[in-house]
C-alpha cells in the first residue's frame, strides 16, 4: 500500500510496519487527540544578514505556511509554530526516549547561509536524536528576495512539506470525516492565491498508537482527486470506518504516491519564479538603504573623516569616503615641509569574495575621486614656496581583508594605491596601509545599531615636480583615531 511509503523516511522496515498494522486491534490502540500537539521551531541564522524587520516578515510568512491555521489550501500541520533568530524554544523540549514514535511531537526548521547558498533543513526529534526529513538549497543572493515575498515563501514551504511523511492535516477531525461519502468535497480555500497547483490525487489517513509496540501506525481512510471547478478534492474512495469506533483524532493527507513527488518540480519552478519588477525594485532599493553603515571618525594629528558603505541591493558595494586634514604646524623652522593641509573625496565599489568557513571576506575596491592640498616646501635658496594642488582628479585601487570577530566586531586590513591623473606641476602618487576595528554597539531603534570604530593608517605621498627650484616631495604621515558608526 502506498500509504506505508508515507512513513518510509522514519527508517522503519516495511515488513515490521506491515506486521504492526496487521496485528493492531481497536482495543490496543488510541488515536491522537487534543492532548498531543505538533510543534515546529523555525530558526533563522544570523548569517542570513537580514535586518530585524526583515526577519519578522520572513517569520510571519513561514508561520503562515506551516501553521495548522495555514491559508495554504486551507490546511496546515503544526499546532505551535515559533520562529526567531538563532535557537529558540518551541512549545515542547526534546526529550530522549527509547521509543521510536512514528509521529514525533517536536520538529525543527533551520535556515542558514553556507558557501553562497541558503540552506533549509527540516528535522524531527525521534527517539533521542534529530532526524533530517527535508532539505532545500537556494542561491543566497536570490534567496534574499524570495524570503521577502509571501508567494515565494509559500513555494519554499510547500517544497519542504512535500518531502515530509505528513504533508498536512484537515480541519475536519476523524469524527466528522466518518460522515463523508464518495463524491463529497474537501474544500480548498482560495487555491488560486498561491503559485502551485494542489495535488491531483491524495491519500487520507489517520494514525493510531499501539500500546504494545509503543509506536504510531497509519490507518488508511480513503482517497480523493482535485476538482478545480469545484474548488477542492473530491472523495473517490473511502474505507469502512465502522470498526474505528467513536474515538476522535486528526485526518492527514499526502500525495497518493507518498512523499517527495513534487519537491524537485516545485523547486525548479521556484528557480524560474520571477518576482514582479516593481517588487524586485522596491526590495533592492530597500536593501540598498537598509543594509549598510555610515561613520564619522576623528584622528590625530588633526583629521576628520566621513565614510558610507552599502552592502546589498542595487547599490550593494558602493563606497563613499571624505577626509579633511587640518593644517599641521611645522616641527622646526627649517623643516622641508610645513603647513600641510588637504581634502580628499572618493567614490568606489567593492567586489568581494566570501569565505563562509572562516567568516572572511576579500575585496578589491577601485575608486575615483578629487583631492586638493597645499603645503609650503623649502626651496634650494632656503625660502619656503607654496605648493598647491587644486581639485586634482585621481584614481585608486585598493585591496582589503575583512574578518568577522565573534559576531560582535569585525576587522578590516586594507591597502590603497592612488594615482593623480590631473597635475600640471608634476606627477604624484600615494600609498596607504590601514587597519580598522568596528565594534557592534547597542540597538537604538528597530532599524539602527550604534557602533564604534578604532583605526590607524600610514600613508606615503610622493610628488615628482617639474619645478627646478624645489626638491621632489616625499613625506609619510601616520593617523590614529576613533569614531562612531550607525548601521541599518
């Protein structure tokens, strides 16, 4: 019987299961009633890099898919569905047991990022361990859009549910189902509001507990086929239910051929699933604004800077930097340079590679910008001459390594080479090496997180001059400082 295949993923021998079904009697069994509830704990990993309001929205959609009060075809599965970031307790705690119950009470769905993919793994606590029953894998960048859209979350949820030994349970309990006859309709609420077509043919069954063997066993109740024009499943065959008695319990359903019939098909549809253009644009723009940080930093000797970085969406990778170096006094009367001050503005884009195993990111960051500075240079005759660079255009190429530090901070080591391409007075270039430490601070609203910054940088600037009255200029400077950041 195909119904037995519904439970094949629990690892029971078909022969053993058949023997249990053949020997069970009404006197030895009891059906599930309200005292046994099914609980699902949904754990969204922090490395999905969703913002608090995005986590809440995704949780809401997932709860809708798996809850017994689901709006998916008017049928769900779990009495208790809790969702949160990281490990959260569901309605029941795992309890080790030597009994291998066919119908575990506690289930878990973990969604996390791994090697450029978003993994979804669904397990049930069976005996004394978690047993994996369903899994999906979606490209990480695409999953960020899919998890923000209710129709696509429904398709993800149904693809997982299709792999389970129990797809869903009807709102009609066994006592009500006993009044059904051939031709009666199991109504589906709003079937056209989701992107996948209901099962064409289904089996209906309940489960009963055998006290002697201490396992739950399936009991076939009937079959039905989808009648779109009637808006539900029409019963085509039904078992003789007189021997069951008046004991209540749930009615489950699954595809006639058992689990995992459509998960791959639905996942292929999901890969081709196109979000509305407007929705994609809104999501991308939202992420561009809501996934990044801005910072203000202060350094010695006498510098101030502004930095702005976007991480995701249409503007993901965009970088903006503005630094102003205040006039620095000379160390002595005959110093080769004195009165240096400068302003630099740069716009760049970061191309990155993530190493999930070590939580490391490598980046190449090309930039274009404008800079101006002035400095007095000691000439050959012992007098100081003013050297000015007004609004020179420059190109820069940088490399950086970003390392996550226990999810409370991250460190960035960077190197930049600047080339000034608009300079009448000579040729110029700058090399800079720096280390930044960003520390996560308190959350100050539903959107914003305060952060703190420590940084250090050493730069070497060289000017090869056309003038014959001055030496070429080569000088190094070191800056150390701190700052505050606002992440959102």
